[in-house]
């Protein structure tokens, strides 16, 4: 079964216009947009001079009514702490007052007046996630190092000479004397406009800094100013927010300059936006950044790479908190009604996508990809989000599935499982309807994928069953061992997986090669006439994901990257599958010694051609015969030199990880997707596919203790208390051995330890016996040992010497 990628996979939805679109220029700020206003909003020249002085006074009076800022201590506590209700109300009053004054004055707008832009001029936001399969990386690869769009002329900046030391001295003097006037003047001047922000924080006001490599921002000065801000009096903090509002309400004409982008980059780092009382201002800042052109986003992404790890994480956490509190506010009255600010969450998510793109451009990334997860989304209607994404494509309907980096692996598993269940039910229902239409008696077994195998012919029987019942692969799996009485309630299915995996991955079987240095398996490059068994392994992995079974398989991360290349099976069967860009780092994860040798070749300072005497060839042993392959046409006649050694290494790695195993991996790919063909795969990163198949390597034995069930024991029994004291004191290696001994795998399911359904049963045997495990049921049978020392000794012997279902 193959699926074609929906339109949603190729373009993210543009954000919808703000609610209240089409309102007159006097509309409230929390309903309007900060996009460029129309030319009609400007007043007539002769009327401007007449009302200018009067409006200057009114403007100053209105600004004084800005919301009060929380105290330094409460703001520093920041995080999820809510602002007081009257703080938001004051801001609303401030905006309302502006609008009332404007209505009273009429159309006599002066250049200095705070103008509320016309909502009809909201610009469509450029797509950030052009293809979900690109994992939300902005299409920067297609842009040149310097964006060739015409660069707007930068206005001349005011001259500001204050240095970091000068500012720090002013703050120290203010703390000791109590006179904050100098500090207040600095903050109110600096944040009064985008020009002033650049004048204060630009490294050199005479240099344009129009490259992606250097933002021109004095990051140290910005950090010092923001670190001091939350410890200043409230009138100082209020002056900063006044200035931010002034900047956001400017009349924008033409494209943004690089100075504007610098100002946005600096304003995003304002720690005041951690407090909910500033969220209305923060939302408008995010909206303007989200509405920038793709070329401007290109600059912001590259500039964001230079932010320190701690501050980068703070920016990401602030955006995630903003989204969470807008979805589930502790005090809904603090915010405007959701219907009036539907653009808040899409704007914040799009800005978050910029940081995700920046993070993905760095190796290693600034923060882990899991730091972009928003666990709040686990509690929304995920299937509605998924169906919106599928149905509406790149329309104006926003869905979090357009930005899968924000969805946790647990939430993605829920989407995949429910999508699988719906497919299972649909196929089972169709089978039932077909049976009834032919006037045949329905059989409940037709609702399942029934696999009957003999233990003595496990691989061949399994291969025959899955090939014969290919149309039923999306039904619920049930396994029967021929000649054995047993009802599959999950235990037989898990045993079938474990036995089959152990046999297929055994070195004597020859399908996979185990690399001891990396402790992982890789595809054998030996040629054969039939690759159906590789298809079987792929189908097994698909069935494991489909039926929520964790497999004890050790593939390198590169395997899962290839498995999603592409994530949807192409309709054209001539299209190559399982081919992805591979690097020396990928080879290090499989064959570290060989990768080290190639890296030494790249770093060699002598004459490569004369000293190595190599050509563009690879030699491999196949069944005792040495065979050679050209890495490029006439490769046997092309020497490796200092000039072409990078090409040689890249071709070598590509040959080992792509070309030499293409047929094997293609069969594996088609086997996996024959079961898991779903648009939900577009949401996954390669690392997340690995976790779905094999579980997570992170152990939390305390969580296992809390979720363990007991049979014959109580959790307060002395033996059980001894057991957990011993286990919690184990090294990580011994804890993994215990988990592998009891469950058949040392990894944890996506849902955590609770999903293991681990059980400890009382064994009515002599205490001279070792513990026994039933891996099919995740059950440990523990004799009632008399003391802690004996329990620890017997447990270590048992878990360290059991054969289990290991793959080596």
C-alpha cells in the first residue's frame, strides 16, 4: 500500500488574519495587526501642523497609563507565575484611551501619533515549514550565503557612547544611593525605538552588518542590560515596555532593514515577557516577527545560532510557556477572549520554528530536539489536529502537525496508534461486509491477523504467513504456535517477536553483521537471489510499532534515517528508496575503526598519492572471495590524492551505507511500510522512529517501583523492600541487565516504565534457587530470600548469567 504525501506535507498553512479583519483604523491593538498601514491612514498636511502640539501632550498622558510591572522578585520568579488581573486591565484601558483620543481628534493624524494599523493590510505569513519531511528546517539551503534581495537603506543611527562598564557603574551607584535617574534615562531612551536599540547595542554603528555570519549585536551588553532589568524599580521596567509598544506601533513602509531585524532579535530576549501581564505586547512582537519575509527569517535563523545555550533555552522555554498558558490559562480573564486572538498561538509556533531551524543547523545542536516538545499538547484533541492537517492542507487552518517538532514522542505515538486502530477497524469492517455480502457466516478470526507457526520452522513459516496474508497486515496481530494449546492475550505475540528476532539476527544466519565495537547490527552486503527475508524483518518492525511491542534490535541511527527516505512510499516503483545523505559520523556509529582510518586519511599532512597508493576502489570479501568495486567510473585508474580525498571518503561512505546494501535495504523498507504506511510518519524524526521500535534507553527505576504489580507479595513485605533497596543501588549496567532479564529488552517503552506492566510474583521454591523471569509477560519470579545480602547475591548471578533473548 502506498500513500502520496498530502499538500500539508509540502507547505505549512499561512496564519489567518487577526480576528476583526476589516475594522477601521481605530480598532483595538489586541485585535489588529502591526503590518504596514495603508497610505490612506495619513492625515492631510495642513491638518497635521494644527493638531501636533495638542496631540503630543495627549500622547504623553496616555503613555503614563501603561500597565504596572510586577515587582522584581515576582518577575524573577517568572516562569509560570501569573500576573495580577488589574495589570492586564490597565493595558486594555491604555489602548482604549488611545482609540478614544483618536476618535475625538478624527482624521488629524500627526507623524508623532501612535497609529493603529489597518487590519486589512495584514500580510500573508511566508511558509516556514515548506515540507514537514524536512523536519521544519527553513529552506535556507536554497538561499545563497548573502540574500540578493535589494537591501533597504539603513537610516543614520544616533550616537550612543555608553559601554558595559559605564552601565554597570550606573547600576551600582543607583543601588547604593537609591537614585535611579541615570538608569531610568538609559532604559527609556534605549528602548524608545528600533533606531535607539541599534544605537545602544550595535557593535559598530558605522558598519552595516548585512551578513548572516555576524548580527552585529553586542551580545554581552544586551545580556548585562537584561540581567539588570528585573532588579530595577517598576517605573524603569514600565519605561521599557512603553518603548517596546512605541516600536511595535511604528508605521512600517517598505521592507525591513537589517537594523529592524537586529531590534527584533534583541527584543525577543526581554525577560519581562516571561510574565503573563506582558503577553499582549509579547504576542504582537511575535506576530510581527512571524510576518517577516522568508529572506528576513533566513537572517534571524543564522543569527540565533550565535546565542549562548542557556539563553537559547530560555527563549525556547518562554515561547513554549506562552503557548501552554494561552491554551490552558490559569486565569482566563487575564487574556483577551480566544476568538479575538486566534493568531497568538500560530505566531508563537512559527517563531519557535525559527529557533528549531537554527538548532538543526548546528552539529551538535545547541539544545536537544526534545527541548522543543510541549507536553501541554498531550492534553488537546490530537486527532482533530491530525485530521485538520490532512484535510485542509496549506489553507488558513492552523494545525500543530504542520510543526511536528513541538509534538512530544508520546503524543505522536498516540496519533500513530489511533491512526492504526482506525485503519485496523476499517479493514476489519470491510472484511466483515464482504463476508456478509456473499452470504457467508462471519468468523471472528477474520478480524485479526492470525499467524500460525511451528517452532521448528519459525522463520520460513512466519515469512509464508505474512506473505500470504499481506492484505491483513493492518489487523490486530494474534499468534498461534502449532501443536500448543494457548490463547494469545499478548504473551504469545511477544514471544513470537523475541524468538524470531533472536534467530534472524544470529550471526550464523548471515542476514546481518554484528559489530562489536559499536554494539549494533548492519545489513550484510552479500548478494543473494531472494531478499524476502529482509522484507520480513521490515514487516516485523512495522508490526511491532503497529501493535505497541518493543523490540530488542540494535540498529544504528542511520538505519532510521534511511527508513524515512522518503517517509511515504512513492507511487513510482522506479524511484529509489532508502537512500539518504550519509557522512563519516554515520559510519562512526557502525564501523568506528574504519571511520577513524578514513578521518586519519583526511587529516594526513603528507603526500596521499605516494604514501597510500590507493585508487577509487573498494574491496570486500564475499564468501571467501575478494571482490572489488569502483566508486566512480574508471575508479581503478583514478589515484586518491590530497585534492580528491574528500570525494573519495564521501563515495566510500556512500557505497558502504547506501549502494552496497541497496537491494537488502529496499526490501526492508517496503516491508516496514507495508504495515506502517501512514501520513503520521511525516511527523517523526529518525530518532523518534527508533524509540517507537526499540524504546528509550533512559531508565527510571523509581518509576518502575511505583508502577510494579505484585502477586503473592505485598509491597510492604520484607523481601520486596530488600529487592528495591538492592535494585535502586545497582549501577546503570546492572539495572539494564535486570530489565533485559525480566522483559527481554533493556529499553523502556515510549509511555515510560508504567507501560511495561512489570510484575513480581512469589516463587514457592527453595531460597537456594535463583530468580526466574517470564519475559513474555514482563514477570519476575522471586523466592522469599531471608536477608538482603542473599537476595543481592542471587539476583546478580541470575541477571548476569542468563542467556535471555540477546542478539549477539
